C-alpha cells in the first residue's frame, strides 16, 4: 500500500538510523528547526534590541496562531508559555478558592504535574475531587459526570490519558459542567497533532498543551487557549508585564490587564523556544490532523494485532474511537526492555503502572511496527 505521508520522512534526520516510536514523548526534530534556531541567533546578532519591535514581543501570539489552526481556535486566541504547568497555573489563579463554589474535579490518571498544582490550590481553600480509574487505563464517564455538581468551579481533564491513550468524552464533560455553571480545562497534550479537536465546537473554556510530543516542536513552548467570552471577567494572579495593557509604560500601579489574549501571558517570552517550535507546527498543519489520525488508527490497530499474535498483553483501548496515538503493552520488566531496545536504536518508553508505550506518527513506515513488536517479543522471552 502506498503511504503518501512517508515523503515527510526526509524532513526528520533521526529517522535515517533510528526506529522512532516515541513521538508521544518527544517528537522527532524537523530538519528546518536548525535553520530556525540559526535565524534566532542571526537576528539577535544583527538586529539586537530592535528585534523586540520586529517580532519577538509578539511571538507568544503569532506562534500561538499556528496552534489555533490545529485546535479550532481563531487567530489571536492562543498564547504561548514555557510549559503546561505555567498554563494551568495561570488558569487556577483566576479564581478565589475560598468561595462556596470551590471544587476542582479531575481524574486520577491526569498527568501528575497537573495534580500537584491542584494539591497546591487546596492550601488556598479549593476542594479537589479525583475520580478514580477502575482498571488503571480508563475513567468511567458516568463517574466523571456524577462528580461534577453545583459547587464545582473547574473541571480539569486530559483529553487523551498519557498512560493508556484513552480518549475521554470531552463533549459530554463540557455539557455536564456547563449545565451546573462550572468551567472546563482540557489538557490536549496527548491529542493535538494526532487526534482532531475543535475547542469552539466543544465549547471548551480553557485548553492547554505543549510542543514536545506530537507537534514536533521541542521543549520550552506550551499553549493556552481561553474562550474569548471569558476574557473580561478573568484577572489571573499568575501574571507579568506582558499581560499589561501598556507594558512599556512601566506603570507600577494596579495591574491593568490587556483586553485581548495577552492578558493571560506573564513575563518576557521564551524567544528561542518559540523559534524552534514553529517548524513542527507548520509541518503538522500542512500534513493535516485528519490525515495523521487516519494513519494513526491504522497503524495502532496493526500494532495491537501484532502484539496479540505475539501474545503480548495490550493495555490500551481496542476501540478506535477510544484510542489516541499510542499503544501500551503491559509486559514484565518493561523498563529493562526499553533500555535494551534503545541499544538497538528502537526508541519507545516505559511508564510505571502502564507498561511500554509505542507511538507511530505520520512519518512512521509500516515495517517499523513489525520490527518493534518482534524485538519486544524476543526480549520478553529472554527475561
């Protein structure tokens, strides 16, 4: 079968000598990223302080526009931060957790960094309700919906759960939350770039995510979407001078928030990371998330079939609609096997309580699936 997406392989140098099945953790670096970093260095070297007025200052929004086109937002509605922890902190700081409506509903399989933040706002008066998983892989929608009530201020969930690649039903979660006056933040880190998402169609209040994984943008760049109708009412306590209406007035008085998405920024932006992130975003936009999803479902289905044939235990959803871009295998001695695979230039990863995670992407060749499963099967038999 001809795979039209394989012509993108030449844009990713590491694919020439590595079976790269770890894009759920760190996407392969595009060749053009080196040029973008050189562009940053050349701009700094030749334009100096003038670079701020010539584009640097606006990078958190201009780069955010590349994300907006991937998640169904409009230009000017997405801003860039250093990581998702900062994005989530900005959101949490918008609310007074001493009020009666002070409940945060989340899931036990949420990424730990988010859970640590929720523990922190408990010290400010928040009550955190963590919906457990009955199988360590999924979260029952009925339990999630029943946990959301009239005292819930914020529901914070992963669209795709990082350990198991389970896709949660955001539409139903948002519907329930809005029916009782609560707001929803979805962590899209494991979906954007491989699972279609439309923040406007979902009526999401907030969305966060980052560049490291499916977007092939590297570390140091994360995104924050806030529904525009909420902007006037939100005044983040986690803030900085870039969020000011007139930042270069250097007014030391009371904070006067920008009237647009800049109000959700903080201090000076991470300029080199924003340069390096752009190439990956542009490529994913050009490939198209729909095409990526179609190939991902086919290849993850093939991985599951190969794992079944090799009698390797599958620990991710088998239904296509419930599965993100990753296949997890709960094999014994998974961490040791991952290290041995790396010695063979086969890159996957291991997560405690889950297993070996394998993630093909749009640049993955079908034969690499077989190579990976055969290697895991061989090493499992030898342990």
